[in-house]
C-alpha cells in the first residue's frame, strides 16, 4: 500500500513537471491586446515576425528606446516618456504576440527583436538611452552590454527569471525545467555606460535584494541604485521621485 501511494505521488509530481515544461511560456508571458493607443505604431520586420513599435518622433540625434514590463501596454507609456524627454524621439517595442505584433514570445526571439530595433534606432539617432522595466530590463541590459548605448535605466530589475521562478514554485526543479531564464547578471559585468537601477521598497515580485545583488555585478562606478520608498512593483512609476531619477540619471 505504501509503495502504491509513493508511486502515485511520484507520478503526480512528474506529471506536474511535464505540464510546467510544456506550458511554461504561458506562465512567463502575458500578452496585451491591441488597443486604440496602438493605432499609430510603426512596424519592424524581423526574423519572420512583424513587431509593432509605438513611437513619438523627434528630429535630431537623441532618442530613447523603451522595453516594457510583462503585461504592460507600452503605447500608454510613450506619452509619459515623451513628456519626460521632450528633446528625444521615443521608440517602444511591443513584444511578439503582444498588441498586434505577430509571432510567439521567447527569450531568444525578443533579444533578436531588441537588437534589430536598436540597430534601426541607432542608424537614425547617434545618442540612444535605453530604458527597461521588469522583463524589459533584461533586454535593455543585454543591449547595453553589446551596443553603444549612451545611458541605461533599469526599472525594478531582476537577476534572472530563474530566481523569481524558484521563489514562486520552490517545489519544482526550475534549474532543470526553465528555458527562458533572462539572466541579467551575465550581462552586467560588460556594461560600461552610466546605469541607473530603480527599485521599489516593497516590491512583491522582484524584492529589493534582487536589485542589490544585480548592481554588485556591474563594474565599479558604472551603476547606481535608487530605491523609491513606499512603492511596489506596479506603483513605483507613479511617484515624481521616479521620473526625476530617470531624467537626471540618479
């Protein structure tokens, strides 16, 4: 009887692991629907997909490239960024499967799309600030490690999605199962541009300790950390202190 129960338990656990392995990207990515705010988005053809890019045009050498959070409609963030940076063109990428972009999201695909968009923007503007929020912070840090980014801003950044997944489901062998890991800590040592990390003091998804461990990976003197007190993962951008830090870089 005991062996039968043990076999059932092992089978159930194995089944749970298989289910997560097959459907894991549905737990990671939360695509946003097309909204009226997306109507003016441009498109970028890359790797067999059509990626929508919300923009606020501005002539001149300065631009800002934005990668949003998981369930964020970046079209709604563009006006805020344009107000904060009136002397810069703004480009915000809608991830594959989000807001009318075709294809399916994966780490490899999103990183390729980010590289392609940066190449397009940098060809038009020599001075490009890259800003990434949450999921987008990993795409942003990768670009800063590989491309001539003028300044980098990481909002509620994490070390890796693997660390988040381990906290969310410590009973599963995430190190073996997880495919899209977004290991930002691997890119941080190669970043040389001025970098600002903005963390929320009461972030329920990405604890402050994550940002503290990530900043330790940067070369000395490259990165600074700003903690917005009394805010969480979603409310941090609602504070005037948040926008002042982004604009001033500290």
